[in-house]
């Protein structure tokens, strides 16, 4: 039976200061849990370290080993300062760390600097006019079961290392807003996918995600996601990532290192 992310958390079993969950196969991407799922799971563990955490502002994630079946998620506070709190989180399977994450939680502070140079992509198709993606058998299983996807920019005959989609989590009820962002932020394939041969295996290695607002929100659950590959040599690709809400307001930015096996 398919379970939304909130349902999985509700079914979690206490395990020391953390919890244990079983990852359903419909949240898989290949032989491991989808990266956004495991990152959101680590964030959920981080939230349990204190009831007074300020908003999440940055996440650094390392995808170390495959995560599937029963896993344990735990976290601990590394430092709690006047304005920011650093939390370390891990997800473990059979005694082996599969994911390690570092989260920075920080409330808003007064500043005289105001800079916003993150416009939404040009030639953007409004979400209500965008064409839905037709999922096929080879589409990632997590995407087929848990997300709605629409193409956000017109198709072009020119192959470019960029993907831009409207994406929505189908079961959003009860989700912490920051957990929702992490859950959805890694849902695009690598930006270099249009340049690759079909079926080439890929694997995310590290991911940095910066939250640009302490209160992410959008209309009808739709977020605009873009991944742009800017370097790839010897099987290692670097890409830039960004999220806007349905009104074109910047929500998150990031970078990711991706291994390409072909």
C-alpha cells in the first residue's frame, strides 16, 4: 500500500533519541530511497532534537550508501548559539551510515542588505497552462506514485544540460513546510540528462540546499524546480539547482555533485 511521507512518520517506532521506519518500495529511486525522501527523513529527525528550533536555512547532505528496508534516523545538536543552531543527522541501515546531513537553523535578523538576483526562468509556462508529464514504466517509481509533474518551459530541439519542471507532492497534509521543500527539491533528474545516453546509471553524492526564506509557501502545492549542469568530466557532474513558488518568488538554491556511470 502506498504511504505518504507524513503517514510514514506517524508509523515510525521510537529508537533511542531517534526513530525507525521501513522505507516503502514506491519511495525508491533505483535500489535506494529517493534522495529527497532520505533528506526529509533526516530533517524530521533533526526537528525532534528541540521544540525551539528556528527555521531551517541550510542543509548539507552526503549520500553514502543505499537506504532501503528498515532504517534508523537520529540527530544531535552540535551547537546552539544566540541566532543559529547546528544539528547533525544520520540515517543508518544495518549498522552502516547511508546518509549524513548537517542542518543550520536560524531565525531572521535585522540587516541593511537587500539583494535578490534570482529571477524565474524566461519563457516560463504558467502552471495552469503547463502540460502534465506522462509517466512511463521506466519513470522513477517515487515520481509516479507521489508527485505531479508539469513541463515549465517550452520544448526545444536543442539539447541543453537543463531541466525545468513544475512539481507538487500529492500528499502534503501534515508536512512541515521545510520538510516539504527537502522532499521535493531533489525530484528532478540530473540537469545533464538531456545530453546523456538513455539508461546510463547516475547517483547523487553530495547536495547543498540553502533556504532563501524562513516561511516557504506557494499556491496549490506547486513549486518550480530547475537543475542546470555546468560541468561534467570523468564521470563526475556538478549542477546548480533552484526552486521558486508559483508566484515566481525564490525559495531555495543549491548545488549537487552527481556520479555518472557511462
